[in-house]
C-alpha cells in the first residue's frame, strides 16, 4: 500500500500548487507519486502521476453499499503501486501532514501529531521545519529523508501444494497491491493485518 501525506491549509490554490510541484519534484527522483485532489469535477481522472479528483459537485467514489470509500480504499483501488499519495481531500485523516500557511495567516495544525512541516512565505517559529513555497527541492529532500518510511518489500509467499515458489520483490508488490485493493472493497477488508487467501485449483 502506498504511503500518504495530507496537504492541509486554508489556501486551496496554494495546496494544489504545492501538491503538483512536490509530485513533479519527487517524480524526477524516480518516485511514483499520486494526487487526490478536491474540487468540482465531473469525472474520475488519473492524470499527473495518477490523480483522483473528489469533492463537492464532483464524483464521490463510493463502495457497493453506498458509503464513501476510505483513503486506504481509494489508494488500493485507483492508485495501486505508487510510492506516495498526496491528498488534498482528507485533511482530518490521521496521517502525516504538510500545512500550507498563506501570507498573513497563522498555522492551525501545530497540535496535530501528524504535522511534519509547514510551507509559508514568511519565517515562522513553529517548532516544525518551515519551507518557503519556492523551496520545493528542500521540501522534497525532507520528505524522502524524514517522512517516507524506508521501503520494505511486500511480504508475500506463494505456495503450490506446500512448496514455496520463488517470487521477486516487484512481483510481491504487484500481488500485494492488487489483492489489497480488491479485498478493501469488502466489509472489514480495509483493516491492516495479515491477509491469507486459499485457492484450490485443479
């Protein structure tokens, strides 16, 4: 499953610009980055680095029982296999956050334990790393070194009649992301934990 960072703040335009700039910069370093962007849209669009637009007046991705999908379900179903997802549509999710603070405004998320950094056009005494909007390179380096978890291969084992088959890391990732995305649509299937599937084939 991809790692997610919530881009938060009252400046919607600034949030969108930061998400695009950061996705583009991390993409130059070889990372696969997706964006979940709020806003009035009429379709589900996977554009720049895999983009899903959600929001008032636009498409709301729902499960079969009519309820909205969780961030984890959206990532597993529509943005599988990415290194990072930047979401502007889940400001209250309990994940890592970067707050965009407009000129003249004050930070609002300093008490949020998930807050990792702030982006502001002026210096701030916030107790967190602060980057200017143009310091995308520095922010990208900070995200890679201090926010993203060290990549671990998916732990997938495939046994045929009790005999373990050799499986490469990238194939493990493909299997894990595909299965997690499908199981995530089932009731209770989006919870983390060990997943076991048994298939009997002739």
